[in-house]
C-alpha cells in the first residue's frame, strides 16, 4: 500500500485502529498461555495429581499452538483472513470456558488444547493481514507494534494469574479471559475488514504441503529453524518447571512468582530493543552469534546456581534473564534468516518454522517434567542442553553461504 492511502487501510478502518485490533487479538492468545503458570501447584493439589501431570496444562497448549500454525495459513488463503480469525476466537472461547469449568484434570487439558488451537489464529493471521495491506518494509515496521503484545502479554500474564490465584482462584483468571475474549470477538466481527481477495481453488493445503516438503530438504533452513527452536525451548522449558520450584520448594507465593516472571519478559524486551537498534548495522548472522553465546553463558550460570543450591528466586531468575535477553537477540534474526533462505516460500517457511519452534518448546516442557527430582538441577540441565543445541545449530548454519549476500549469476 502506498503512503498516499496508508492512513485508511481497508474498508474505512484506519491504520491505528487496525493495529489496535490485531494487538488485542494477538495478546489474548499469548496471555492465556502463561496466565495459569502460578496456579500449576494448586491445580495439582485440587485434582490430586502430580506436578508433572499438572504441567501438561502448558504442554497441551503448546502442542495445539504448534499444529494450528500449520493449518490457519492454508485455510485463510482459501476462505479469507476475517472469517478464520473469528472462528479461531470462537474456538478459543469454547476452550477457555471448558478450562474454567473443568471438574477434573482431563477436562482441563482438553479445554487448554482447544484454547491453544483457537488462540493461535490471530497470532498467525495478524502477520498475514499486514502483508496483505502493506509493502514489505511497511509491514515489517508495523509488525513490531503487534509483536509488542507478545512481549507485554507474557509479562502481565503470570502477574495477573498470581493475583487471581491468591484472591479469587485460578478459575476466575480464566473466566476473565472468557469475558475479554467475547469483547475481542465482537470487536473483530464488527471492525476487522477482509484483506485477502485473491482466493481460489489453488490456494490452501496442496501448495503449502509441497512448500513444506521443499523446505524440509533445505539444510540451511533447517539449521536456522533449529536455532530459533532450541532458543525458544530455553524459555518454555523454564516456565514449565519454575512454578513448582519457586512456589513449592522455595515457599514463595503465586503472586511473587508472577512478579519474578516479569524479569524474563523484561530481558526479552531489552534483547528485542537491541536487535531493532543494531541488527541492520551488524548483520543478522553476527547478531545471532552474540545471542547464542550469551544464551550458553546464562544457561551455564543457571546450572552453577542450581548446583550451589541458594534457595532464593534470584538464583533462578537472574541467570534466566540473561537467557531471555539472548532470546531477544536471536529470535528476530533467526526468523528473518529462515524465511530468507527461500524468499518465494516465505509464508510456508514462517508456518513450518513456527511449528518446529513450538514443537521444541513442547518437548522441553515434557523433559523438564519427566526429569523432575525436587531440585532445580534437571531444569537447569535442560535449559543448558537447549542453549548448547542452539549454538551448535548456528555453527552448522555458518557452513553455508548467506543466500542474501551471494552474488547473482
């Protein structure tokens, strides 16, 4: 879209209004992911289950998020962005209501799976909507504002979840998501325009699957996808195991855990700020190199603290803040590098990369739960292994020439 019509972007909606809708819709799904974290120990007690079993409340959400990313793009190419986002929000509401009313852990897990599958819609299609309406550079700039919700929501989610856990209980926090979700659904239905009109029978799953097959055989893409996947796994592995350690072993309140968790989002936000300011100047590969090295340093410090055994939250969150800062340095550059391997398959690369990223995060949470022994040591080792794997994947990627910097033939 040219600058002359940039203020009114489609069907009378202005750019600021469009961004506001996308931000709240995206933030809703992201916040629902980790708002329950401070409540995992109490969920385990209420349903007479182990903490490892309660931890699947996060795991099933991530599984749904992984597979849904593969589906929404193809469906929206065939049927349009607006109806698919609305459908996703309705699915989110159904899953949230089931979670809030769950009378056993099994029903809660089903509800969380449905909630994750629905909440993913705006997360995926918000980027597609911006690509529909704006040029590549404009879309990249505006996407930064939408991405802010993916930083602020994880910061606010555990804090709000801890507050509800200590006052009205974890079900009240999920019911709040239902109320907010109804408002967001109405807003999207009334104000979000359709932005994708070049639909046809050729759009959808067939071309997308062929693109996935091509990318799955591209070693450079796989290397950068592994970098972002293992980097993301360091964060999700930590938030899967940290609530038990802080609340049960360190005897801190859920609200205090939520406040400590804000350090992680702050570290990630700072890393993103540094990336935005310096990535173009130093280059994406160098930015990734700084990030993966810092990630290994932070993970090593976490292992040392876990072995030394100081029973205070800062021993966990201090080193982990360095890890999340490194995540902020790595993720944007790794995503950009992965979709640039085959620019003609950028959409498919984003979807497949997101699937692999959430898949690695899911495996990390499962490993943390499976190796749990009542100390922070298994958690720290999983984080260290993921950070080291990200470094190794980047070193493997460096063996290939940069396709953007290659001379044309």
